């Protein structure tokens, strides 16, 4: 059996004030997206079939960057969609035969520091329970805001959700046959709407999602610390 990893990369460089989309910015001498793909290409759980979703107008740039950096980790590219949901749906529709696929993992293209241990934890839980996501405790106090007021929430009962999120392959395919809904913020929300519970596993605070310049600076520090 094999595992498919769908890596969703559809960001822009707006928050960075950058000309390049953020997944193409360099981290440790190579584009962020390349490091994200490598996390699966080098994983101890065996070979992954890696599918990367990119906006159609970024595909030629990605091909050029792969040539420039000599990037040869096997993967194929699928055009993304209007939202993250549509991008994952496009990737799922491109898979075809599931006969030898057990689990599909979905990961953010700008989370380049996912470790082999984290990926393994999520995959094992998905194989056991059908659906698994990594989560981490919140450090900050949180409040829920309404139109005219706010109130404190108990952060001990809350968790921040990361990726990769992993699912039984057939379960995820069936869940994504549901019509799109604005409440589908991640793959777990799609699977839960379909009626399947989701297992929480320990995430990793260093599994950063790079969305702002300070995230990139911290990722550079963590990368150099681990080197």
C-alpha cells in the first residue's frame, strides 16, 4: 500500500510585501515549497506519491525554479482552485485508481518544518481511526468577539490545528463529494460534516505555517538550530 500526500500551495507574497508568492521565498537557500515536499520525500513511512496544487499562473514559474535549484524530488502538479477546498478537490479528482492507496495526507505548502516523527504519528492514527489531525495547546488567552461585546474562553479546552491531516483514502474521497460550504476551513471539517469523527494527535510547536516575515525569520532560526 502507498500513501498520497497532497501539498496545497496557493499563497501570495502580499503579507511579505514580496514579489514572489510566499511558497517560493527562500528558506535556508531553497524555496519553502521545496523543503515542504522534501519532508515527505524523505519520510520513514516509505514512499509517498506527492501531488502539489498550485495556481495555474504559477506553474511555469515553479517549473523554472525546479530547474534552477536542481530539484528532483518526484511530484506532480495539479491546478488549484478558488479556495483551499477546491484545490484539494482538484487533487483528489486527479488520483484515479485507489486500489493500492490506504491513506491520503493533506499538508500546507508553507509548513516546511514538519518532522518525520510528526508525519508518522498522524499517519498511524489515521490508519487506526480513519481520520487524524495534529493539534497544539494555545499559549495566549483568547476571547470570543460578537458585534457589541467579547468574553473570555477557557484556553485549556482549545487547540490550534496543524497539518498534515491524514485520512483513510476512500473516506476522504467520499467526504469531498459533498457540496462546498464556507465552513470547510480544513479537511477535518469536511470529514466531520460527512459524519466521521477525527482523532487528535500531538502536534509540534515548531511546525510553523509561514504567513508573515517573522514566521520566515523564526523558521530560518529553527532550521539553523537543527542543522
